C-alpha cells in the first residue's frame, strides 16, 4: 500500500518513490568523501562505506570524479535543502565493487560511468530516455511545491533533488544501477569517459534541444566547461559562426585557441547587445545560456539579490532575447532555480523568440550517442577541456580555486586511490597549492 513516506502528491496525482537516499553501510569500513557544512565550507571527511541496500543497487569504487560549475551553487549555499554533512558530487565513474540481486547486466570489475541523475527506468519519461524527468526517484515535496512537478533524484545535490550521497568520494552507492550506469569500452580511458556523466551530455543536449542547425550563427554566454563544449558541438553540428561571451581572460583565450571560436569580452564591450548587432547584422540565429544565475552584473540586481528580492537574474536572458533575430531561438542550459525580476517579456513576445528551457540534461538519451558517434569515432576528444588533475584530498582547496577561476581552470579530473595513471596527453597529477596561487 502506498504511504506518505514513499509517495509525493504532484499535479499529476500521487507518484510513488521507488528508491530511497538512506543506505546500509559496511561495518567498520570508512571512505574519504567531500561534505558540505555551510557557505564556502566543504570538508574532506571519513564516512561509512555504503553497502547494497535495495535489490537494484550497485556499489562503485570511484576511479574519477570532478567539480562542475553547478557545484558552485552548492558551495555558495544557493541551493535549497542542503544539510550539514551532505556528501557532494554528481559527475563520477568507477569500477563495480558489489551488485544487488536484481542486477544482471553488470558484474564486479566492470568499468562504468554514472549518469548524474537517478532514473527508475520504468516510468513514462524513462521509457523515452528522458531520465532527468523521472517521476519516481525524488521525494522532494519542496521542489514539487515550487515547480508543480519534480525532476529525478540527483547525486550529491541537496535534499531538493532527493538527498542522495554523491560521488566526490572513494565509494558511492548507485540506486537502480541497472539503468544509471553505462559500461565503458576497453581502450577508452577514464578521462574520455568521465564527462559523459554530465558535461558532455549537458552540452550536447543544449545544442540538440535548442536546435542548432547547419549554417547557424550562434552566441554562447559563459565559457566554462559547458560553454566550451556547447560551442564545440555547435561547430560539429554545422554552425558557420560561434561567438563566446565571457570576461575571464583565460577562458576567452582557451575558447579561441582550443575550441576554435570567436570571442566577445563583456568587460571591454559592456553593451553586449550593441556589440553583437555590430558584428552580426540582423542578429544571431541561436543564443545559448551556459552561464550562472548567481553573479549579477548590474547594481540593481546586486541590490535585489542582497535583499533576497530575487534568486536568479534576468540579465543574460534579456541580452539573448535582444541579440537574436526575429523568430530566433534562445536555449537555457544554465542552472536557474527560482525567480527573477525585470524580465523582458515584451521583446520575447513581439520578436517571436523561441525561449527554450533545456531542463536538466537527460543523460540516458544522449550518452551512448556521444560515446559511439563522437568519442569512439574520434570526432571529439573531450580531454581537450581537462586542464588539471588533482587528488581527492585536495577537493576543499579545489572548490575555492575553481570558484575564483584560478590558473585557467576549465575541467579537473579528480583521482582516487583506485584511479589508473593519467592517460597519454592528459594532465599529470598536481596539487592545488602548486597552481592556485
């Protein structure tokens, strides 16, 4: 019988939750893991090693994890329902260490990458590979109240997304491991496979969902890891021009030299719309928001954020709406979470702009396609975005360095005691103190 403990009422009715964040532990064994204790306060702790708790569980020895731009929202305390001691990390891969009795498609010793979302594999959304929309893995009544529905449960991303322990750790429990783990072929090093967990799938989804097509002129706001990969996938999909907008010198240089796109420095060209109208007469075909909601540009939004009068800022979205041509397309893959002020709804309507909320990327829809069509064929070598490799012990310092964009950091491979040596051509292991001065 369904109870209040395993069902949440949403606009579609009562929806049962089929996985649970709590787990058994292996007695007497501990694991190094990164946990949140407050704003800009993340610590490496000793936590119990997880054990098989539900019949579809898989326990992984983590061989690679990383920090993602969206983790900074947690670091700044901007995501609701964080609790002290929550283990972070939603982008990881590893070696199968233990399997539950229902797991028949994996065996101990297999190398696998995890999707950042936890999908049930059986609901209507999961049957369409829309894993981020899974109805049955996130018990958050708060998210349901704010959005009218719930996303899937996510690893290491607060109780707003289910409260599941994350993968910035030496071991991790993967619920529904039969659907949330992708086997990694021999010959594909961890550095190429890890980012299928999130950033590769997220960037590809943004491009596909917004509809970048052959001959388009594309603007990309934000040149962090997602923005760099969105720009690269836009080129691979036939865009004739891609213009990246940012103000961090190292990221602008990286975009020109490594990703191969034009750039616009908004610290120089403070009126981004005017500059784009100068260099792209008639307007962009597509504008893609790969930035962040937590950094307002203008004094007005800074004041409103400080006074808690808004959670997200509309400045980038307004720039995009103004910069695209009439009938243009605007895609939001940036992680907006709440409410914004001063949104230019008039321009959206009058110009016939297609404003597309890309949602959290459905990793299950895209990860095999990216692996087979881009990585295995050599069309894309994702290791070009990996700028640093550090040990798990450096995670607290890495968060601070990543937040401050030290030393041109784009994407970091974080190793554990179970990791293989660096693959040829990939960064060697360094300590954060060596480069984050």
